[in-house]
C-alpha cells in the first residue's frame, strides 16, 4: 500500500489552530466600554473627611396674619409688610382676589418674594404682564436669616 500524503493533515491542524486563536482573541477582547476607555474597576471608597450633621428647621409655629392659622412650614411662608408671617397660599389667594385674571392668564410665584401675572401666547410661551412684589430684597434676606436661625 502506498502511504498517503500527510500534508492535508498538517493543513487541517493549522486551520484548526488558527480557528482556535481567532476564538480566543474574541473571548479575550474588551467586554465593556469602561475597559476600552481605560476606566478603573469600581471599588468601595471610604473618605476620611467627616460628614457634617444634617441640620433641620425647628418650626417656630407662628400664626398667619391673613387666615389666623398656624404656619407649619416657616420656610414656605412670607414676611408681611407689618413684620408678621403669612402662608404662601394665603398670599396667592389674596392676589387672585385683588386682580382680575382673564382666560389664558394666571398668577404665579416667580421667585425671590415676587409673584407675577403671566399670560400664555399662541406659541405656548408665558410672558410677564405685571409683577407683584410681596417681599423686597431686605425682607427676603431677613426671612432667610430667620429660617437659618431656627435650624438645629
């Protein structure tokens, strides 16, 4: 019998080895975007900087000069012109009663102690028609200081 040529056998071994190497390179590749970008692996980190205690507001429970009820959350109240405190909702209701609000208009709080009459245009954006200051800058700062004083 004539011996068969062994070359095909070696070629198939090379082919199998190449396939295995290709598979290994696919398996050894990057599996996450963090590995590609070089982000370090997450680990628990404990800072040595002491954490400041959380301060809470000790409510003074003043009464509203408009409705006469107790103010439960002083940080959402206003300082009235006579030096008393008033509820946010009481101020809003008084403004709605004192000023006529047409269709497409509303009265809203715009920040820093000011309310405004807002009007919605045909594009859906709001514009300020009239401003109603409830607290001026000095009262606003006094109110902030008063709330800070009552933090424990």
